[in-house]
């Protein structure tokens, strides 16, 4: 499979999982958290399907080391946590508490050793930010007894994306 085909499949899987997760949290209060703004594509999609101007009206908070997104896809400054996750997670926990209804983690580098380090930094913070019943979507496997694995949308190949519910 070409890298282009792989990229397209990854984005299709991401969109299917985001849409499914938003449906799953329809009756669960709380904000959406996006880890990894990148160029802002998934943030823009989340904003359209669940953000303040959508029918769901959720606040979306975004975490990244630096802003490199398209200008139309940059969150408001008061919903942006910029810097290393190890530094921004404690501030987010203090500000938001255990309120998140959904978390999307899209921080994979393609380098397993680096991705494992990022997951190790993120996981304890995610557990402190996610309310019971919240949905976690990730491009990386995040295993913990506090999460129950959910079935992926039928069009998503296992291992391409991960969907979990906070117990």
C-alpha cells in the first residue's frame, strides 16, 4: 500500500471514529479534549460536529507543543494548552478537573519508542481529566484497567485506531 493510500485510510478511520464517539457522548456533559492540533483538520471537524456552534455546543480544548495549524483552525487562546504535555497536563487538570466527555489523541510519530513515551506521559493525566463514561479515541494503543475497549466502526480496520470508554 502506498503512503498516500495509508494516509487516506488513516483519515477515513479517524473521521469514522470521531463521528461515532460524538454520537456516544451525546447525553454525557463535558468538554472535548484534542491532543495534537497539528494542522487543525481533526480540530476543525470536531468543531463542526460538536463545538460551540454545533447542536451539541461543547467547548473544545486543544493541547500541542506549538501552533502550526491553518489560521482558520486555531482554537481561541483560552482553550489552548501550548507546551510539552508533562507541563500542560497539570494546568489542565487544575482548570478542568474530571469533566471531559471525550478525548482525542492524535500524537503518533511513527516511532514506537517515542510514541510509548508520549502515552506514558499522557495516560495518568487522561485518567484525571475524563469523567466516567467518557470516550477516548487514539491513534496509539492506551491500555489501562480504567478503560473498556469499544468496537470500532465497521469500516475501521482493527489496530488503525483505538476507541475506549472510561470506567
